[in-house]
C-alpha cells in the first residue's frame, strides 16, 4: 500500500490556509468570531502558519451544547482558528483517502451526500427481498484513538502531518462514556483507552469515514455483498437470501469487535423490504417515499422560526427564501407535493 510523505509544505502554505479560511467561513461569515478573524486575516493566517511551521500550534477549548435531532447528541464547536486548521489539513489529505473509499460510502464526500445515498438505498430496497439495517452503538464516542492513528498511518508517513493529526485527535474533548468490553480486556481497559471524537469537527467527520473504510471493504470483498450502503455509522445490506444476511450480521459483529465497536442491539434488524425502511430522515416504501414524522415536526418548527425572524427583521427576505428553498429541495426527494402545498399555506414568506 502506497504511503504519502512530503505533505507538510502544502498544508502550511499561505495559499492553502487562505483557501481553508474561505471554506471555514461559509455560512458563518457574519458571526462575531469570524468577523474578528477576518478583520485582520493576513495577520491571523501568518500567525497560524508560524505556529504550524514550528510545531507549537495547540488547539483551543471546545464549546459544547446538546441537540435533539431526533436523539440527544453532544455537539462540540472548536474555536474558529482551529476550524481553519482542520480545513487546511483536510484540503491535502482528503484526496489521498478518497481513492480508498468504496462507491457506496456517502457521508462527507464531495459529490455524494444524503440524497444520493437515499436514491441508492431506495433502488436496493425495491430490488431485494430482505434488508439487514445496522446502526453502530455510540459511534463517535467509541472511536478508539490508537486504532484510528494506526489506520491513518497506513496511508501517511509525513511525520509533521502525523504530528498535526495526532494533535487534533489528542485534543478531543471528553465524550459520552462508552463502557464496552471486548475480548482480552481487563476491568480498567475501557477507561484507560483514549476514545471519542467531537461531532462538530470537519476532521472528526473525515476520520469517522476512515475508521469504517475497512468495514466497507470487508462487506464488499469478503462477504461479497453487492448491494450495500453506508452513511456515517448507518449502513444496510440487501439480499434475496435471508439466511445469508443472518450469517453476514454475525460476521459484521465479529469484525467490528476488532475496532472496538458494537452494533446497536435494537436498532440493527433483519426484515422484509416489503414493509419499508427508514433511512436519513425518510420512510422508503415500495411505491413511495415519505418524510419521517420527526423530520416533519422539525421542519415545521424551523419554518415557524424563519417566519418569526423575518417578521422581527432579524433576517432578510432573501435569506428567508434561501432557507425555505433549501428545505424544499430536501423534501422534494420524497412524495411531498400535497404536504408542501398544505404546509406553505400557513407561511407568508414563501409567496
């Protein structure tokens, strides 16, 4: 397997840092911390460049908050200058790992995403008799730092780049406890092993893909599953053979123990595709696609909030329209014409 070196000069170049800052500010340009950084952007980027070049860069403290979408999750927001560094790193190393990803891994990849994953999932569901749908239990809090670093080192040998990657991983803030035990663990092993990545980081999303990349290849190349889709830690295997999928589940569970992960015992199920399945906020049936009731509830809340912000002058008409059109583009992937027609009769800003 080819390993890549001599990446550091690309990462710390001023051009790459400036490009990273432009990416990091998208959708956040008018936030106070971004405005402050951009007010003296040349100085800030040169300071970052110097800290990185001399390997004295140290990430700042995270701000944490909880969201319920639909389940409760802890989100960690890194300081803005750290997010610029995350983009600078990913600008250079993402293309290296992209070559190793399978076609049907859809999260956090340019040109992929939720709607493309939905179309693939729908096609497989409507052409198979059975589905094995799996969810990894407490995925981001369970990602083992040492195992992740080993996987990254299989492709990268540039020592300074590895220093930055390790620095970002090692500065992960404490995540939800995951006291899972695996073969040969002693009583203290789950406590002693460093694990968990903050969900809000670009690097965390990218590292999460790397962590499960070998699982993708195992399912496709060892188990010979032709119809398979993964989006972060939600994945599904399709077949006309129920017994085969039962065996596949056992093999997947066994494989996941090698990277100290467990599939969710309740959310991971084998069932007939004719009853439909839920994926990425949609309910996929044989003849139609619907929005999940929870997704619709959140949409109503969001639209009401936009309407209130517009009435109070907190956002412009243009911004309101952009937000609404974004949701409409998402909802159009389901059979929602009548739903949207009924919903928007209550919201003046879409007229």
